[in-house]
C-alpha cells in the first residue's frame, strides 16, 4: 500500500505573476525537503498549477499534506501581509501501486485512481482535503474529520500557518520564536489560536489508524 497526493492551486488564474512565482518556488523547496526526509517519495508539478506525489508509507501522508499546505498558506507577497493569498485543494489516495513507471506521471494503480477521482469530486463540493482508501469505515471517519480540518485551516492567517508549519516539522516554541523574530509567548498564542492541539490529535489518530489497517 502507498499514498498518492494529488493537488491543485485554488483560483490560480487570479494569482499575480509574483505570487505564482513564489508559490512554485515554495512547492519545489517543500518537495525537495520531503524527498530528502522520505527517500522513496517523489513529487512532480504538472499543468502549471497542479502536483502529484507518491509516499511509500501512507501513514505519513496527512503530515506531509499539512506541511505543504501550511507552507503555501504562509506565503505573502507584501512585507506586512497577514491575509492568505494562496491555497491548495489536496486529495490523499491510499491503495495499491499496480505499475511503477519512471516518474509519478507514468505510474498507476488504486491509490492514483482514488486520489485523482477524489480531487475531481472535491472541486464540485468546495472541499479542500479528502482521504480515500479501500476501507469505507476509515473513509467515513476521516471525511468528517477532514471537513472539520478544512474549517480550522480556513480561519488561519499567514501568521498562524507559519507557526503550524514549523510545529509540523518538530520545532520547539523557542526555535520558532527565533526563526520568526517574535516572542515565545506570541508563538504560543498563535499556536493556541490555530487549534494546534486538535490538529495534532488528528495527525496521531490518522497515523495510528492507517498504520494498523494498511501497514501492520
């Protein structure tokens, strides 16, 4: 079993040239970081505003998805920008890999089909994150959980998103404060306002369920 992430930029036709350039640079940087951390993974951009990636360990997919999403939500083209300027729609498909090609685009299988079809459905429904696996009980649980996650992330400012981004990468509050040039108390306030404890609980739940069902 593998995980496939398929995503597109929301309303990308309205992005300025400067914003699109920054978004592409951030995506490439995050893909390089993910591929370094998970050597068997591979992510590629296609059609200019979409990307697809493979993770051999499906239990890591939600964490990776949130890392990419928060990196994009943190983008601001103005020095004092707090309003989000870019966002992603991402579908996670967990299933078999039936054919391994020379690249993501040349590969195929159940996980690819789940991810691609889910993304198409999400566009009509206004959803931003979804999980599809061969297990309908798991699908039902995480459909509700990820719907709530959408509601939480839609309320994040760029400031909230960047704090969550560093927390996802394992940074401590003091380290984040130094990185962002703010006080530790400000980091803690943003962390609480963003609902980090709830997000982290979802990450733990996802990892446990996917590991027990599809890996062990």
